[in-house]
């Protein structure tokens, strides 16, 4: 087996001192362009690879950033993570990912694992049982940025304005005559879910109405059981005429429940997705969505953390809030008056009757 080339080998091949070779490879200190070119050429010819452990000991940096979210298979997180990774990679950092599964104990254990790996900084997404104090303790010796979770005045993070987003979306449905609106969102304790519920309820209060509490379903999990939740709501005497739901497995479960119960979108029930995903765009009819700029969230997180990693810059606490917007498509219609309201699946039966007559 061919022995691994060392920096001494590179220096010898380039005809420079060891110190010059080190400065040329690290682009640090005074070194001529000719020396940089000679060292770079020698390193490439010898297949030299820097010793990451030795580098981290010398620079006190591993070049690794930790990122914790509840589930990075969630399409709403996937786009944010991709954006964070692109920004951090451009700055010379590698991203280390892990799922908390919304478990406080698991999050704590993973934070300690990342500390053991000597990551340079952390980005923490929402997690059940989170507290601003936890971020303060971590930030005492490790730069940390919060994603859509609570943090104190001394902390730094990015929030999506879920409250006004839910307020806007609920107003839209109420304006179309829907009063029996089901809201399915994970985690009434987590900031995003908590803010969505507050915006949803306030939209009703503006009109002197009270939402049916039985139609607000905020489960601790990622709502793998959204199908059964939605089916149960549709089986109730006063079934919802519209659904607002997170555009992930929850949206999938709601659409399955509507199909299973013989209802069509939007003839029998309107559907509004929170977060614009491939499912909401490709489903037929395409799903009206409340969305936000996921790439901007990721970029903002990376920029905030890079500020805190800069030893020459005293970064002040900072909070960035991103707004939401509606994307109107075909899945929402006006609520029908009771006397004209078709029974579930009526549109399909009418189409069948027309086909029979045509035959």
C-alpha cells in the first residue's frame, strides 16, 4: 500500500519550506503567488489530503455544523436543509444532520453527541418540550441558531409568521362561507402549531364566531394517523366543509379520507395546504396553499450562524421573521348553502348519471 503523502512531501516537491507549504495550503499569512502555485501543483501530483484532525486542533475548528429537526424527510424541512447546506458549503462548512423525532430526551442526547464531535455551531428546529433556557445554556460555549422555536431576547433565530399566515388562510375560507373548518397541525405546544391555532381562532373572533374545538386537531406526532383523524371528522353529524392541514403526511391523510368517504375536492369539501409541497402542486385538482420561502429560511439561518462563527465580529442577538403568502389554485370553493348542499360524492354520481343517459 502506497504511503500517504504528508505536507513535508509536498514542501520538498515544491521546493519550499514546511512553513511556506503550510501557509500556501491554508491561504494564511504572507506567501507569494508563485509559492502557492508550486505547492498546489505538488499537492495535486502527490494526491495530498490535509489531516482533518490535525487541522481542527490547529484552527480550533472542525468545519462541521450540526442541524437538528424533527424529521428531515419532511418536505417542508428538506428544502430548508438544502438551502442551509448550500450556504454553509460555500463558506467551507459541512452539515451534520439528525432527527429528534420531536423527542426532548433524544434532542438533548443528540446535542451532547454533536458537542462530542466538536461541531462549530448548531441549528435547532422545533422540538416538544423546548425551552429558551436550553438554547442559552448551549450558546454559552457553542454558537446556536433557532429555527421556528422559542428563544430569549439574548438568542438568535428565524421565525416564519405562522400566526398571520393562519389568520389570512382562515379569513379566506370564512369569506367563502365556510364556518365548519377543520385545522390539522402537529404540536399545539410547538411554536408553529401554537401560532397557527391562535391565528385560526382569532379569524373567527373577528366575526363574532367561535370555532368548533372538536375541529382543531393538534397531535404531538407528525400525525401519521391523519387519515383516521380526518375520517372521524367526516363521519360526524356536522362534518367540516373545509380542511386546513400541513402539506405533508397530514395532507395525504386528509385527501385519502375524502376519497375513502366518497367526497370530491372541492365539490364536497375544500382543502387548503399549509406549506406548498409536490403533493399540493401535483394533486388534481391542485391544492390551494399557504406557503413561505423555504430557501430564504435556510439562507437566513446560515447567514446568522456564520456571523456568530466569525471570531472577528461580535454578533448581536438577531431575529428574522419571514412572511407567508397564499397560492390560489383549484381545491377551494364557496361553501354551499344547506338547501343546495350536495351529499358526499354527489358530483361523481351526477357524472355517472350523465354517462348512463348518454349510453
